[in-house]
C-alpha cells in the first residue's frame, strides 16, 4: 500500500480522482479527456508548488519515506557483478551495513551502504539501518581491502545513526566508529559518499568522509534527529519542526556551508515516486565525480580529503 505523507494528501486526492476517471473512461464509452487533462495539469502544478517549498521538517519526512530507494536498490541497478562480503572477523556479521566488490560502469569498486530494509521482516533483520560495532568494523575491513587493491570506495549513507543499545556499547561502539572514520582519512584511493536518505550523527559520518560528498535533493544530514534535538532543547518532541529548521540539515543548507559538494536533483515529487530515474541520476553524477579523481595519486587524494574536513571546523571556512 502506497504511503502518503501528510502534506501530500491534497495531491493524492487529485490523483485518486484521476485514477477513477481513467477507470471510468476505459470501462465505459465515455469521453472525459478534457476533464482528465485539466486534473492532470492541476495535479502537476500542485506537486511542483508543494515540492518547491518544502520546509526542513517536510524534507525529513521525504528523506525517511519507506518507498524511497535504499542502498540495496542502488547497488542492484548501478553495480554489476556485485559480490557481497560479510563479517568483521572479530565478532559477527551486521546486515545494517552491506558491502562488497563490483563494477560501476566498467570501473572496479568497493561499495558500502547502510541498509534499512523495506518491510517489517527486513527492517528487523537490518536493524532499521542502525549498525552495531561489528558493522563499522566490517566497513573498516572492506575499506582497508579496497586500499590494498587500489579500488575506489563508494558509499551510500542512509541511517538514523549508529545503534545506541547497551550491547553495542559493550562491544565498543565509539571505538568502532572512530576507527572507521580514521580509516576513511587514511585511504589512498578515491572515496565518494552519497547521502541518499537520512544522514544521522556519527553513524553516517563513519561512511561519509569522502573526497566528494553528494546528497540527493530531499535527503537530510545532521548531528542529531530533529526529535532528539527538540527533546534536549525544549524537553518535548512536539518542537521537532522548529528543531529541523534550526539545524540547517537540508542539502541546500549544507552545500551553502561547504559541508557537501553536490546536490543531485530528484524527479518531481521525490525519489519515492520515481526510484529508477533517481538511481540513474545519482549514477550519472557519481560517474562525473569519480572519473577525475581516478587520475590523482594516492597521497594527493588522502591529503585533499583530510584538508577538506579539517577546513570545515576552521573560522571563515563556512
């Protein structure tokens, strides 16, 4: 069943009327073409107006949309001959991060991505995209392998954050995150990170310290969720809309601050309406960004990546 966001309900009503008219037209000998044309134009205009003026909180809702394509969808369409690699060689396999070897448009690459799952069963299996320490240790292992074999690293970022459970803390969640980030800074191969939905806290940063950081138009990237921020500042989650606006977590905000490099435009109505078109657009942007990086030597790539992130904290950098 299709998920309708609150602010999409007026659009959904028009589309429902259109569906009824199409059914009526096909089942009976009735010419209602002019009415259908009018409703189609009205629906498209309303969709354009709505998605051209989304608030920060509405963008958070779009970024979390359950029908938005996930890392597994991008890998399935963009990566050929994908061979998944599992386990951290220390404790266990963590399905919240998927990774492996493959080819991106003829270029051998190492791919990593948070995976949230698509239904109740897979969401539970992937822990809703919130990795435990073994997930980040697996990511560190695969990045080390990529560095050894001179393979570019491509990451798909989509997580509310690292798993905050006691079991994760007992197994060294903070250390695993820090080591994964450190590994990103040591790579002497191109690394490109793409925020495709939610980019939440250190759980996202651990896969996002790239030579280039890209975001889909309606994705978000922040140090804490709006609900968490509101709970701390106002002692109530009801202020989540105010928190989202204050956090400056949209792709447009972050590009203006120099935190990300590229915004990839989504089809009208968001990625959840046109998953294939979105994946292909991100693939084109990825190819355009990756090819120039392939011509740089390892030390240049490593040093440029380090300076890029160090400059974000220096006065006057934003």
